[in-house]
């Protein structure tokens, strides 16, 4: 599985991410800002405090608020989870 190595907040609730396989790109979080557990991210200061959680590798803002980095990786690559599994090395495939 690809490891997230860098994340930067961008204007308009976007994040720039870079993974250890050299995949990089921008994702928009506008659709989730202000909703449910993500309500605190509508505060620009909170949104800019994004970091990579050292334990899980997730994109995080605090110990209770994170997004799985694989979901963001797949969005950047433009592929579904199923497509990812089919292209993954045998150790990740489920049969």
C-alpha cells in the first residue's frame, strides 16, 4: 500500500498530497466541510492544521478527525477500490 509522505492545505478547502510511489495531486474536501464530524473544518485555521497521523498514516486534524489516505490516493488516481485491488500485488489481493 502506498504511504502518504506529504500533505499541504490549499485555498478553498483543497489538499495537496504526495505518496511514496511519486503519485501526487489535489483533492477537494468542499463537499464534506461543515457536515457532521467535519463541521470544525469550516474554520480555515483548523483546516490549515492538517497533518499525517504517524500511527495510521491518515490525513488528520486532531486525534478524532481523520480521513483514510487510501481513499484520497484512489481519488487522485481516478480509480475505484476494486480496480486498486485488481492491480495490487498478490499480498493485497483477496481471493
